[in-house]
C-alpha cells in the first residue's frame, strides 16, 4: 500500500480537524469530513475551507456530511479531531464507515485512547500528539498559528510499516515522528495542560499574569508531582515535554536552590507564553464543557485505582466542574480557597 491509497474521514471541522482535512485534500488525498452541524458541512462542501497562517493561504472544498449515513464508502483511517467531550458520540456515528482493517487516530487533548479503545478495540487505535496550533477565525476560516509536529504510535505495540505509510500522508500537514512510547508522550502533554490549561480556567488570567503569582507556581509544581507519582504506578515512562522539560529533573532536589530553580523555570514559561489564554477558559466563556475529565481528571481517576492521594488535582477537577455548573465564578480568588491554604 502507498500513502496515496489511504482514504480518510476527519471527525470534526474545528481548527485542527479542518486544517488537517484541507491540507490532505489539497495534496490529493481521498478525504471527507463528518461534523454534526449540517449548515457548516454544507458550507465546507460548497464554498470550501479558507486556510491561512504559516501553512500558506488557500481555499479548498472538502466533501462534508452531518451524518455518517450519507457517506458512501468505507475508510482506512478515521482522524478523530472533535473535542474530548464529544468524541464518544462522534465515533459511535462514524464507526460503521471504518473498514475492518481500519484505524482510529485520536487527536484530542488529554488521554482519550482508553475510552476510544473500549468502542473500537485497542488494536484499532493509534495515539497522536498534536504539537502545532491553530484557531478558527470564523466559520470556514481557519489559521495555522504555530509550527510543530505529529507524534504517532500504537498504545500496545511498536511502530510498523503501516504507521510509516500513515506518517507519510500526514507529513503534508506537519513533520511526523513515530514512537514506541506514545502513552509517555501523551502523558507528558497531559501534565503540562493539567497545569496551564486547567489553572487558567480557574482564574481567568492570561498565562503570564497567572504565573507571576507565587502561590499559583506552588500549585503548578504540586500538580506535576502528583501526576508523576500516578505515572509511576501506571508504569508510564513520561517523555520529555517539547524536547526540553524533563518532569523528573524538574522535581529533583530539595531546599532553597532547587525551589528557586523550579520557580524560575515556571516564570520563564509564563514570560514566553504570556499572552496565552487557556483553551478550557475559552470553552467556559462560550458556555461549553471543558476537557477537564481527560486532563487532571485522568490523573485523579487512575490515582483512585492505586489508592494514591492526589488532593491538588482533585480540587482542580472539582472547581472546574463547579464553574461548568455555574456554582463557582471564574476568578483569581479561587486560589484563596481553603483547599489551597498549604501553598500560602
């Protein structure tokens, strides 16, 4: 099989899914989109997706549908790019059009492979770390905002020739790496999102403003400490995040100098990405649910299996659920909650 023989169905036409589909289509691949919004699907089919940013500017029409029953041919690959909160319903609709020999590629934030595997089978899941950024400027107008790569791997077996073929296809979007430790890469991204994305949703601040607060940096460090302890119990070998942030080295050492080093690194992250606004915060502002259950919630869920206490991650999950249900406001005052008193 050649990469050009692959047929794709992209679930979700947000920034990541839409740009992925558009670039595949532009490069001659057989790709269709499934999104639940009938009007949006018609717009993509009839007028096309307008793409801009660092991948160039172009418009391309991609056949799009609001129901899998409208799709006439079975696919080799489902690229699952919906929000984690929508992924099960989306996959349930799409599975009938996946070939028996086909695969589901999970492109969500957080770790969703277990839930998807319960529906499609572990042997049909390919994990994917999406290391590039994009935004939807308006319906049908998508922009690639930052460069990066894809990391692909099977949850339960080493890379093979098929993964190389898929990598070749996806390399028309960004560079692709394969790994025999996809769970380690996914967990690494989960840890950083559990700090940056989740804490940003609690307080409503841009990252730079948030990480100037010493108490928040202490909470940040403890989220990482709890996450690493859970990974140890799960047997996950956490990869270095972005090729630079080694969580074990970050946590190593005690005393004033070691603590100063940790706080200094967090301040640097805050300065470099000072205008970053939490994606979970943006979801809350739009009245949408966050992906908290697949971020800090994943840590809490697995900690329970091993009777591990992860009090900080638990509080973060509870607070965001309270915000989602309108029982708590988004405010920096949330860090004054008595649950965080030990970080004063």
